[in-house]
């Protein structure tokens, strides 16, 4: 399986994990040693040979991100004590976010605004209700959407 931008990888020599942020194409070296720029979990980045990396998880597909939005929309009904404003606003922002994902428009300002609104609102709700388990599923779906948006 090939490694591409957005994939999560492990550097074999150091066992550090990170995400591929750039594929480096050098016409002279490409046949012998393809290279990838990886942002490590520690915040630092480095350039590694493709052969020095182990694929941990492929980046999400567009369909995965759309499915994650649908799941979040369904899971909103499971959140107890969801404030009235959020009951009205979250579905709208999720709808617009889904439309941007379907249009493969991850770099639009509106997409970023909608994604940030959903993340910040759900984070605030989670802080207000730390014992609610229903928010864990929402968080994992939100992480998937965020990952997709970063890698497109």
C-alpha cells in the first residue's frame, strides 16, 4: 500500500508517529528513494524516505467525512440538556459543512467557519457535561472530519 499526503505513519527507526504533510518529488531521486515530509506528534517535522515509514492509517475519504457528518447529526439527539440555541444552530452548520465536503471544498472560508463552530460548540458542551458518554462518539467523528479537511 502506498503512502500519500494525509496518511498517519510511524518512523520505523525512532517509532515516532506523525502525519505526512507533503510528498517530495525529485526527478533525480524519485526512482531510488521517494521522500515524504512528516509532521511528528511532537510538533517537529522531518523528511524521510518512503522506506523509513510504516503506514498506520490511511487518510479518510470524502465519503468517510460525509458519513461522519451524518453520524454527528444523528448523535445530536442523544445529547441531554442541549441548549436551545445549539439545537437550532448545530444542524445548520453541519448541513453547510456537509455541502462543502460534497463539493470537495475544504479550503473555503465558510467550511472552516462551520467546522470551527461545530468543534468549539461541542467542546463547550463536553466541558459543561464531562460525564456524558455520547460525546465520545461525536468527538471521534469530528476528528475524522477535521483530518479530512486538513488533507484535501
